[in-house]
C-alpha cells in the first residue's frame, strides 16, 4: 500500500474541467503564474473535500477552517463563502459529476510583482483553484491495515509554524513522508516537541486501549474535520474517547489503531515501527467506528 491516499486510476480525470479564479479550463490548460505566491513560496491554504451523492460533505466545517486560515495569514479573500460555494457546485456541474469525487480547493495570496516573500508586493487578489477528480480510496485501505514508521521530524510549536494552519507549506510533512517511505512504511507517525504522539504526515492518529479510544491532545496537529467528527461520534455512541498526551510505549501495546482523513475516512493500522498492533487485523472497535462514520456521511448527504 501507499498510505490512505492510494486510489484507482480513472480515465475520466483526463478530460475534467478545472476552476481557476472562477473560469473553467480543460486540465491541460489550467495554469497559474510562475509569480504566484503559492508557487514561489508555498504561501497559501487549502482544503480537501468529498462530493458524495450530490453533496459536498461537511462543507461548512471546511469553509470555516479555510476562512480562519486566510484571516490568520492576512489573505484578503475577495470571494465570500456563498460565492465560493457556488464556484464549487458550478465546476462539479460543469463536469457532470454526481458522486465519488475528491475536490482540492486551493487558495494562494496571489501573483507577485517579483519573486520575493513580502506580502505587500502581491499585485492581484488571491488565486483560487478548484480541482475535482473522480477519486475513491481503494477498498483494501479500509480493511487490510497500514504500516506506520515514527520519524525524526517533529510537529512544530505554534510560534514556528502553527500546525493549525492547513497551509501549502507542508515541507515538514513531506520530509516525514519521505523518511517513512524509505523505511518501507505506508505513512509517517510524527511526535510533538515533547516526544508525545501528535499525528501522521497526512492523517490523524488514534489508538484503542481496553475499550477506550485515545488521540493526541490536539495541540500539535491540524484541526482535522474527520478527526473532530470521529471524536463526536464516539461521545454520542458511548465510546470512551480521550484527547491526551501519550507516548510510543502506549502505542506499541495498543489493542487497535486507526487513522482518519477526508479522503479515506477511517483506516486501520496494523504495524508501527515493526510492532504488531493487536492481532494485525482490523479490530472490532475500528470496524464499529468505520460503520458509524459511514452512517454519518449518509445522514450528511441525505
């Protein structure tokens, strides 16, 4: 496997239309300037969304995070929530899409007069790109189980690079992913500056111990939409769930483990740093949470 984002190639993606600043372009003509802040500096924010049975799942939560990130980075959004929502639905309709779509919504600060970091030399409104593709997680991702490797790359303090920002600048996560891949794992498990378990390079991490679900304190990870939904699902279904500090010692002796993300939802983990988790199969708690999450998606999209 190659992590939770592995998917089956779909030939329809070769002829999709892509929205660039409100205009629709064929895939091969959808471009941005080499002076764009996102290209020059990774100066921007993004969201990944699922389009399921005619509904963009948890759209309000994603837009909350996007606009909060824009505010924090002092990006002056010239498109409001309703207009951006209309753009999202417009490009889906233009592509005739109904279901099984993953959307990448990207916002950069805009085009610069010269390639330099100062935001004051940005000369255009933000660049907004919407890429909808027919992409679904492989079925085995939800059953077979992932292998993780704990990397040396740590999640940063908020005064270094605030982990709450879903920014284009993901070099720490990319470095973590490279290290895990070189170690033969599917994804990276990352620690916080104190050595406690924080998150994975592109998903959020959970363990199950004696009927309890544990995840990190949340201090050093992105405010994950799926993570938050899983925590609420546990609370609403009498599953003890705790956001807390815990170490790799707790992880290695866990009965079950799983990761969460918008793309694949809930995926089991069966091996971490060469230690078998549980009996190396998807456990009953993970399967229960997967089913609860599927029910939540269905109710969201009714």
